[in-house]
């Protein structure tokens, strides 16, 4: 079994499977680049971007004197402040100050009022630091009467709550209509993490409830792992435990398509204005910008809070995929509206919170010639770079990617096993067999 697995890994350029969730833009667990640094175990907040100056100033000055920070087009941190003394402190620290009327306390009070109102599926709100407003959006599923009632709530809060209607619908990004790699749904892997003993895939919580079994093939013959320790709604993260217990060589790399990968060197909180990249099993690598933080989305399945809002596109099947900037892990794809043809809004679960809540650490690349995590330079001005791209060598790379990205083949055949299967205890074997049968029965009509 072990030799057979190694032959398969070599044949597909060692782009390994991760929990049944890979295409040219998702996770790589066995991506082998030239002169690959050894992976090491990172820690939450092990790398901080250069733009963290604004976050630090906001933390120091307090929520009654500030209203968030962001990065301008020149890469300089900007801090929204409510008084001249705070503005002077910001300028002395080397950042730019912008006077605003409403403090962070005001903005958060407004969102608390919105949360206390009757829940309306298809709505979302986020803090727009640049305009000093709370922006409430309603998708096409929200009725006129529900929108009117929510507008009344917003008007009662004050003029700094902006109401907007948006096309499309706010949905999680699972696509249950196409072939998938588990009975729960087809998703994308985010990042490899570990508790020091066992390795896991960090992905979206809505991808499947605890106990969901993931397969590496379209007929449910090759089991990769099972979901556990998830949180959805409320948050949107979960772990997929590798059956082999190990993520494998190259666990610190995410694929960006074209046989290339980005080494993950650390983890940090996202900042408004930051240039970011997202990779997913449906739409591959996409570029965008963080537009807001602390977003709340009322999905049909439930409400999720504390999300990162971006203008990068995503499509069904991209759920759980990684968001990063210059090798720094930032988030995993939750949901949104629109697609990669017309564009749209996509929300991400912050990685930092998921790591803290789950009690795991990110597997990151070591610095060459040293130990521990080595953060890549943070994005500053102009167009961002995906990070430290490293070619993945091997045979038939272009042919493999062409086959995998064929829409007729989305879902099946996207993964390569990263570790050998282990014997299951009787109860787990029964559960796996049940999932296999359900998988085959439900999707047999889609197999060619």
C-alpha cells in the first residue's frame, strides 16, 4: 500500500489530496518545490504584517477615541479618530489620522441593535471604517416588508447606518448539485494544522457536521479523514482529521494553479485595504481586497459573525479554501454573493480565531537556515503578489491540471491520497460504510 501510494504521488506531481478537497487552486499537502524548507509548527499570530501599526494604535487609544484602521493605496496605515489629541498621537507614530464623527463603540452598538432585531435571512452587515458607517445589505431573497422593517431599525439607530440592496443571494459556497467528495458537500481545503500529535485540515464549518467522512475519489473507495470540532453557525470553521494522522510532505504549501504553490510562513489578522488572494477548488486563484471586518451574515442556515468582508469573487465549491497575503494565512472561505464572472462579495472566517478556539497551530515553513516560522513581507502598495511561489516539479503537470479543471470533472478525481488508510474500530467502520453507501446512492446518476 505504501509503495503504491508513493507511485501515485509522484505521478501527479506530488500535489496531494487534502480531505477530498483539491483542485488547481486549493490545498497542497505534498507539493514539492525545489529546495523546500522544512515545515515547522507555527503559533497563532506568529507573524504580523507591517500594517499592524494601525491595529496597535487602535488598541492603545481605545474604542471611544478610534473607529478602526485601514491601509491606503500607498500602503500607509490610516486610523479613524474622534478627537484632535488622538489624531496627534497617530501622526507622531507615523500613521495618518482621519477625523470621524462616530467611534468604534458607536459602530458596535449599532451592530448589537441590528443583531437584537428579528433575524432576516439574506441580510448582512459590516463596519465600513473608511466611511465611518455600518453598511447593511439585503440580497434578492429579502422581501420588501422584511427590508422595510430592517430599515426602520436602522433609522432608529442613526444616520451612520447605510442600507443597500445587492444582487444575487448570500449563500455558503457548498455546491450540492455537482459531484462531491463527501455526503456533506464538496468544499476546498484551507490550511494544514496540528495539535502536536495529529495533523488536520482547517476548512469551513458549513462543509459538513462532525463525523462527515471525506473521500479522495468519486466512488467513495478511498477515505481521507473525518470532520470534527466544527462550529457553524455562529462561526464557520472545522477540522478534518487525517486518517493517517499526518498531512505529509509539503504541508506548508497551498496551490495557486499552474503547478505552483505558495509557502505559508505565518498567520495574522486581516486589515481593511489589504491586498489578498483566495484559492479554491472551483475558481482557482483570485485576487481582491479586504473591504470590512467584523461582518455578520444571515445565511439561510444561520447567522455567522466576526467575518472578514472582501471584494474577491468565489463560487460554490470554494468553501473552506485559503485566503492569504504574501504567505501569511488570513482566513478560510465562508460564503458570499455573486460569482467570478460578474464579481461579488465574499466573506472569510479569520484563521486566528479558528486556531485559538480549536486549540491547534498552523503548520508553516521554516526560514531557510533557521528554525521556526518566517513571515514573508506584507503587502504594501500597488498590486500584491501571491507570495513566494514555488514551482512543483513532476510529470504531466499541464495534462493533469487540464483534466482536473474540466467542468465535467469538477469534484471527482481532484485529490491524491496524502497518507495510507488506517484500520478503523468497528463503530467507525460501520459509519464509514454507511457514508460510502449514501454517497454512491445519491450521486450514482452523475458518474460517467
